[in-house]
């Protein structure tokens, strides 16, 4: 047969293959049979194979899957595509990296309606199901008129004939007590819940244990089904409710007690998005367990016995005290405000009830001001509803003062529970201020988010400059930095993403008054309809100049000004929102102009492109530029 491979003679370039325009209303599964081969040991910049979804009306492709592990045989990847009303293309991209000896090949790509965990075992790729190899007991393919298989069933279930195939495991070679054979499904790549069904036959002389498990990415097993019937001479249908809010594998496991154990056969695994039992479970919506405190406390509440420990406050834009994390103009929570007359205080903020037996990742931002003692000023507890014990899962150790710092905590509890934020201090003189903002909860482990490659329309500058390049590098250019800028009384103390990450800024002490620095995006796909660009900017320093954003359409000489700010704005990171449209390919340009003095370090961070109009409007506050030459009209 034939396969396609990436030509390796172009170093560092990318090979791109795109599908015709596709349109699928049903859920479907993309199967890719591929191989990455290399002779070198480990390369710092290995070859990668990426698969993107290019949707109509989007300027950016969405990365569905990426692989860089070399192998000496063909591998199969299965990816779920959720149903969508938009037309789309599948784009395959081969990146050679710096590895001269690597090669990337693709043997087959197939898009079929249905779910990736479904299988009738009629095709030789077995839908990406794999047997976990064991010296003695393994799952084999049976049927297809193979006479030499140990336990020939007369017929499979799919075709109901001897030509059809099924999977089976036989006890003939069992050497040890309780040996297990495992058949592992491809990983679910999209959240799904419903009914998993399969047909099985079981012939036993001594006890066989046939179990179905779910396994998450951290390796945690959860049993969802077990055989109860003794034996079945014919195919029996089994149905089980199945919830996979984050990536899971389904494992079919058979354990024998002796070599005369008999056999188990399996066929026709299928999935339906409706639960088998009559339960109408609504999946837990994690958005209800988060809050940015702009509109109120959302589903959080305080215990009135404690008194008002946490207050919702808003700080006007100023150059002394930082505003909130969400936009720089909005609300956040502050513990120990001056209304408490007691010598010490305690503030408890309770979150909504979370269901048990799910893996959660909690993220929030906190900032501390004026503490003498750091420890214990802010802690997070898990409060299990059935018993009154509170378990402490996080507490602040040390952090830069006055910087919004991100914390993330993974937890999983068997019973329903609540998250409680506790801030306390014993005596008034030890107390500073604790601020809290942007609490969010997601399903799955915190690392799962790092394993998936970043959203293509987003740049946090943590690893590199993403889709941006400099017009020219040198003294008058944008620099990527973490921590405070070298000059005092200007520039941020930390980045906006986590408080300890990277941002881009201009170093005014290396530039002259009026000098410009450009950060230019690569060419972005034009689309019909509005697009929304969100970013955070930091303009603190008495001599701050201008920050402008321009749109440059392909083929045009002129750049269209979209947004501008002049002069010192605030000591906090402020959020900028721009709505624009371009039906031709285009570039976005961030231009910073150095102001009158070296206290003119302008910074940007967390740039996000989204399709569709902006859902909020930016708070525009007019600002005066110091020199007249820069004092232009604000757009």
C-alpha cells in the first residue's frame, strides 16, 4: 500500500496537508494511522505531528492532537469531533524541528460518524483498542473463519456469521492465580456522558471475573460494571451508565483463577448520549463554582456568625494601589477591611456544593499587602458535607507583596464537598490585607490543561512570543521578561497571567524620547463577521508615552488605528477590548512610543483573539498625556 511522508530536506519548516471542506452534523471520529521515526537519541526540538480543526469564521485553527513520541511501528490515534453546525477542514501539520534524522509518515486518515470508543472489531486497526500485553493471558481477535483460534465461537455478533470478528480471551495459558487480560479503549477526547453498551459471551468452568473500569489520566481506576451471570452460551447485551467529563479510557478486564477457566468474548461496543437508566443527570456546570466578583458573590456566601470577614471592594484607577485582577477597573474581595473593630478577625468564604467522585482543579488569584507574618494569612479548606471535618489543602507560604499571584490546587473527594477560603489573624497589629479574585474551577487534573497545547488564539508569553514577531530587534524593541522591570517607579512588578510568569515590555532607559517599538502578529486568516481582541496593558510611570493597536489588511499600505492610550494610566494591569472586522488576511500591530523620561516602561500580556463580537465594553477613561506633541485625541 501507499503512505505519505514529510520531505525532510527543508529544515525547520512545516509541511501542511488540509482536507476538503467537511460538514458533519453528527458526532464523528477521526482515526489517524501514523509513525514518527528517528535514529537520534533525544532531540531538544523533536519532530511533531499536529492535527488541527479549521472552522469557518475563525482566524485561528484549533489544535486537537499532537504527537512527538518516535516509534518503530505504525500507531493509531483516535479523536472525537463534537457535532457542530459550522463547516470545517482537518489540517495535518508535520514539524521537522531540529532533528535531521527524523521522518513523519501517515498511512491512513479516516473520518467516520459515531464515537471513537465504539467498535465492532471488523477492521484490522480495531478502532484503536489495544491489548495490554501479558506473558500468559491476552485479548485476541477471533472469528473471520480462523480455524486455529483456541475457542472458536460459531458466529460473531456484528455480522452474525463465522466471517465476522470479535475479541476474546482464553484461559488455556494461565500460569498464575488471578492473571488479568486488559483491553484498553482509545482515550475520550471530548466530554461525553450517556450509555455504553456491549455484547459478551462467557463460558466458565471455574470462576471468571469480567470487569469494566474507567481510568483517568492520573491512573485512577473506577469500576463501572461487573458480570453477575454465571455463564451465557449466547451473546448477552450489557449496558452501563458512563460519564467522562475529562479524558478517560475504558478498560475491559478479565481475571481467571485457573487454566480451565473458560473464555470471555466481546463484540459491538457502542455508545449513546442518552443514559441507559432513566436518570436524567445534568452534568455539573463548573462555571457555577467560579466567580470574578464583578456582579456580586455569585454562588459564594459567608457565615454570619463570623461577622463580615470578606468585603467586596473596588479601587478607582490610581498609581498607588492595584485594582482587581479581572479588568483592573472592577471588584475583588478584601479581608480585614477597617470596619472590624475586634482585635483580630476571621473571614470564611464558602463556595457552592461540589459533587463527589470527580477530579477538580481550583484556580484563584490572591494578593497580600503589608503583612509582617505571611503564614496562615490565607488558607483553603475542603469541607465535606457528611462530617464536619475541614481538611486544609493549601495555604500561602510567601509571595511578592501587592502582586496578583495565581494558585492552583487539584483535589478529588468521594463525597460532596465545599471549598472554603479562610483568612484570619490573631491581633490587629499583625494584620495586613488579603485580596482574592477570579476563582475558577475546572474538571480534570491541573496538569491536564498543560498537556493540551495552548489555545491557538491566545498568547501569555510564558514560553515564547507565540504569533508575534518584532519588526526589528535591538534597543528599541519589545523584551520578554518576568518579575519587576529594572527601573523603579515604572513598569509592572509581575505578569498578569500568574504573577510569576512572563510579559512583554519596552525598556525606556535604552530608548530615546519618541522612539517606537513594534510587535507584529503573523498574517491571520480574514473572516466575515466581527472579531474580539482582548489584552492586558500596564502603563505606570510619570513619563509614560503612548500605546496603540493597529490593524493592517493584506494589500493595504495604510494601517487602521483601533485603540490608543496616552500617559500614565494605573499601577495595575488594565484590560483592553477591541472589536474589529477584516474579510481579508490581516495583521495586528502593537506599537509603544517611549515618553519623556525613563519612567516609561509600557508592558502588555495575555493577548486573546476570539471570533464573534465582544461581550463586554471597555471602561474608557480619558487620560492626559504630558507633552503636547503626544496629546492626541483618543479614539
